[in-house]
């Protein structure tokens, strides 16, 4: 049985969801961001119990096909950004169309209607959160970060960073409270 789980966007999320399945003695075949495949099917009572336990820790089983698609979009975007290999000529619409085998305009419209943010805005917000993370680690220069996240220049990253956060990257690094946003809250 394949289940789609809302807000399961990081490895710690996978661990938390896996623990719920283990506690309920429900065997997992595979688990990945946003998806769990079980070794066997189970009834509606077990699904309700599982969903209640997942909701208690901030997750939810998705049953609606449009919600499943939105979670696939989020997962695809997050994985792409986390890979830190976004080319300068990256086109989000082409990437998602190929990845999901769906018309981008339909996916974009569905996403905007359900998430109250456009896909492009979501992509930018995710890139800025990744930039914040990389700035805090102090492992890469701003130039390296801009290249890894597919920006045309440091100025482009800095401009988008300021428009999104209200701070330049260097001002952000100096802040005592960094105001990071969990990926599942974007």
C-alpha cells in the first residue's frame, strides 16, 4: 500500500514517520520524502489510527490526488535545491514538467490555488532558505552559494535575498536571531 504523507520533507521527518509506523507495528517496504510504501494493505481503522498519530506530530496522510501532486512538486523542488547543482539556465517549468509528466500550467495553477503562493515564489523561498543555511554553515563563499543555487550573479542572489528577508546576506550573518523557516512551513 502506498501512502503520501504531507510535510515529510527531511530526513528527520522520515525518522519520525518511521517511528510511528514501528510503534503501530505496520511494516514498511520503502520510505522516502513524502511517501511510504507498506508491506501489506490495512483497513480504514488502522489508517485512521495512523493518521491520528501522524497528525499529532505534524504530518498527515494525503488522500486527495491534487494534494498528492502538490507534495510531489514540493519534494522535487526541495531535492533539486538540496542537491546544490542548479545550473544558471535552470527552468523550473521544464524541470517539473519532465519530472512529473504533467503540463506545467496545470500544475502551477493547482499549486497556487492550494498553497497561496506561486510555484516560482515557492522555488525562490526554498532557495533563500537554503542560502540562509549555507551562510550559517560558513562553508561556502557567497559566490559559491550563488553558483550552487543557480543564480546569474552574487548580485542577483543578494537582491532576491534582501527582497525575501529584508536583509542582505552579510547583514543576515550578523543577526543574533537568524529567523530560519522550516521547509515544511514554506
